[in-house]
C-alpha cells in the first residue's frame, strides 16, 4: 500500500535543497599554487554543499589541520622555515586528491542531477592569495615564537 | 480531438505518428496546420505544448499547456508536462504542486510517480525520492517513463550493473529511437567508451538535427575523445593522477637509492612535462579548434 506521506509536499515547507559543487578536478590547481590552507577551505565548503557525510568532512579537515599544526610546530622548534612553502604545496595537492576521492559518489550524484559546476576561478584566486598571506604570517609567527622562547 | 472534422483524422494520425517517433519539428508543423480548425481542442493544444517542450521552447510550451488545461485536456498528462516545464525553469515548488495535483487525480500513475521521484532527488530529498521510485517500479515496472527516470537514478547513484538492465528493458518499450540512442550513448559515456558514445549521439542527431542538447553532447564527446587529450585519458585509465604521482615518488626513491641520477632527472622532467601538459590540454584544444576554423 502506498504510504500517503510520500504524496505530501516537501518543497513548500522544506525548501529546495539542491546540491552545489565546484569542478572538483580544479581543486588540484588551488593546491599547487595556494598550498594546503585554501584546499581545506574550499574542500570543506564543497563537502558541505554536496551534503557529504559529516564525519568524513570533519576527518579530512582535521587531518589537514593536523599536518599544518605539525609543520608549524616544527618551525617553532627549529626556528627555521626550511622548505615549508614547498611542503604546503605538496600537502595541498595530496589533500585535493583526498577530497576528490572522498567526495566521489556525492560529486557523481551532483554531476548527473544538476549537470553543472560553479566556477572556482574567483574563490580559487582569492584562496591562493589569502593562503600566501596566511602562510607567510604563520612562518614569521613560528620563527618569532622560537626566537622569543630561545633567547628569553 | 472530438472537435476536428472527420477529414482531418488522417492528418491527426500522421501528426501523432511524427510525435511518437520523436520527429518533433515535423509533428509540430502538422499539429499547427490543424489548429485553425480546432483552436480550443485540449488534446491538440497539449501536443503543441509537448512539441514546443521537446524543441526547447519552454515559454511557448507553457502557454500551450495552460491553454490545454483550460480547454479540458486530460489533467494527468497536461499537469505532468507542466511539471516538467516548471522543472526546466527551475520553478521546483510549482513543479511539485503540478505533479502532486496529477497524482491526486490518479495515485496509480507510475510515470508521474517516477517524475515526482526525480524532482525529489534533484531538490535534495534523496530518501523520499528512493521510496517514490520503488513505488513507481512496483506499480508498473515496464512503463517507459518509469524506466527513463530509473535510468537516471541509477546513473546518479552509479549503479552500473542495474543501468545495463534498465536500458535493455527500455529498448523493448520505448517508442522514440532518439530517446533509445541517447540512453545508449549516455551509458557508453559512463563506461568511457567514447567511440560507441559518439556513434549513438551522432545517429540520434541525424534523426533529430534540430535538437540542440544532442549537438552539445556530441561536441563534448568530440572534445574529450580528441587525440589532444590522449595523455589525460591514459592517466585516467591507469588509476588516475594520484596513482601516477605515487608511482613517480616510488620510482624517484628507487632511482636515488641506485644513484642513477641522470635517469632520475630525465624521469622527473618527463613527469613534470606530462603533468603540465594534462593541465594545459584544454587550452591547446581551444587553440586547435580555432586554427581549424
């Protein structure tokens, strides 16, 4: 027997909850040019748009932030930035792949149903520039902390 | 149809035939010829709306279908079409009203149930959508419309095996060769069999040269299957960029261990060039198309 619940309107009260997504294949460019920070930001936004599993989204974000924190701690401990800039870009590329892989199913659903992706050009560019600035600040901050704790 | 004089029954059947085999341009011309003789025939107005809808003229389709509803056209059919028109206009709330109204007239209409299921899926009510689709399949597992939407459900959820079976069933019941070829083409595209996909869409396009959607898909298939994108396809086929990247790292470690620095350098340069090429290949393709014009 047909469940009458199924024939009750959903959109009038619940609203349209269509998924949104960037072209996820482009996230790797953001990783290559902008490092790990903009990838985490855009990847998390995209995961929320696709209504991906919340646990998975949090896990990816936590993993990325842990890597970032570990590298920052290394700068604080040694007082030298080393190849932090390059490491961030490598981690950004890895995270871009991780998002692409983890969101595969939801991305497929979105692509078949909505048939279009939002352009990442603007957000990507802003992300790359902001990532640069944030990284420079973090590196100086790390060196500063090392300096203060080791001379003071 | 009742208002059309008997002499026109042959013309009516001809128009209907064109419509059923998917020749919408010809069908519309034939229906339009009948219009002066029966300007307030609900069914005629409905078919004019359906033709306009298939030919991507959404506003005209909406005008005709509303006229059809006013002139006593079969409610279920016309409301379903109006629902589809609203969906194309992204007026989803109104689309839901139309489809639920149609279902209230006949809750056993499996095709409209499937259409409503697809609307729910598209607007983010996935669980409800799945339940509606199950119900539609229970009501009529061999209905053309149900199979059409079921095929898109299976594509969306990436159920490859089920997809093949749905297509086989669809081939038995579908009227229009264009619809059949489009489904075969999409399935081939999902399998990344571009040659097969191109052939399907090309044949469909030959049957219906006015269909702009088909032209767009054909151009897209031509694009992704072009030799310029060969490195991209190779990379995708062999595990994707991440596998290549990991393989590259492993190879570099190995070469360094063996102190083959020359080989390592050449490999690194080749890898970077390949990566850069796969990134800029869309630009190369655009330039190539421009030069060919």
